[in-house]
């Protein structure tokens, strides 16, 4: 999925679809708000707990609202 489509999912707050669309490895995104970062992280935590074979880790810079998401295989 290209960057435009991923940002469309972020702006639409479609966290599950967004996370499942990410490639393995690191990706950096700017989020609209810190609240959106918290919401996306909560969905990622839930997906991690479901044991679907992928793990999502977040490195957050709240001041800039930037997030590095690392996706690995379990």
C-alpha cells in the first residue's frame, strides 16, 4: 500500500486496517494528534495479544506527533 493510502487510513482512524497494511520493518508516520497515537497504539496492543503472527512496536515523539512503527513476525 502506498503512503497516500496509509495516510488516508490514519486520517480515517481505521487503525486495524492501517496496521495490517504495514510492511515488515520500520515505518515512520506523522499523526494528526497525540490522542490518535494513543488510539492506534491501543489497537496494536490488542492485535499483539491476539497472536496473529505479527508484532507492532511503537517509538513515539509526542512533541512532533511522529511515530516509528516496527512490524516483526512472531
